[in-house]
C-alpha cells in the first residue's frame, strides 16, 4: 500500500466537496464547514431559548398557560355577572308574562326546557319521580313569575326539603339569565298566572 495515498488532500470548497482522508468500507465523509448563516441562526436560537426560559420561569413578565386560562375564566365570569345584573334590572313579573305571550321567545324557551328541564319535569310538564309537575296550581316557593325565575336561576332554597328528596338545580351558571327567563316564559305559556279578581 502506498503511504502517499493516505495523506490528506488539500482541496478548497471551490474545487468541490472536501472529503476526509478517512474511508471505511468504501464510504467517504465530507469535511465541510457549516455555512455562516446556519451557524448564526443556530446560535441565535440557543440564545433565544435561554433568554425565554429565564424570563418565563424566573420572572413575572410572561403568564403561564394556567394563568392565562384563569384570566380568561375571570373575564367570562365578570361578563356573566354583568349580563345577570342587566337582565335582573329590566326583568319583572310583567316582562316575563309578556315574554310568555311572544311565540318566538316561547319557542326558544321550549328548546331550552326540552334539553335541560324535561328530564326532571317531563316533556309535558306533568312532572316525574324527580321533579314536580309544572301544570298544577301548587307552587312551593312562590307562584309569581319572578319566583319561578329565581328558582330556575338559583335552585331550591337552602332550607327546602325538595321533591322526593331531590332539590332543584341552579341553572344560572350553565344557562345564563336569558335562557332561564325564556324557559320560565315557556312554562308560563303552558300554565299562565291567574289574573287577580
């Protein structure tokens, strides 16, 4: 074997790829320098990662995902409270009775009732083993429209015994005041309050 053949060959990149003098099983290795743009990008990415890690974990400049979610939930809860306050400001017995005479509102209330209330009170409002009938004249927590609205919104009072041991669930958080009021309007349309004589 000629020792001269093992000496590295000095070739510039302009002449073509520079190969290492090491050959194994017929496989040659490139001996090229990485381009400067690639190296700068790589070093900048490392510096960015280190800086971001320090800022994220060691300072209060950035919010964690949990903090972002909590902040969004707080905004949602504030919006719900404002909606509830606005609804309660304009809502009274007269408005609920007017809504119960509006076919569009009653149709929306029926949809809400069928998806959330019918399981306990029956699709025909005649009650089940879980929920009371809404078609009779017996109102355990007040017979006025606003009494029914407050019951749907806030659930049974804390001291209530419930019906067959079951208390009314508060739907205000899940449905919001508007849907609760429309469900009440639907119930009132089927069982309108008696006019005072």
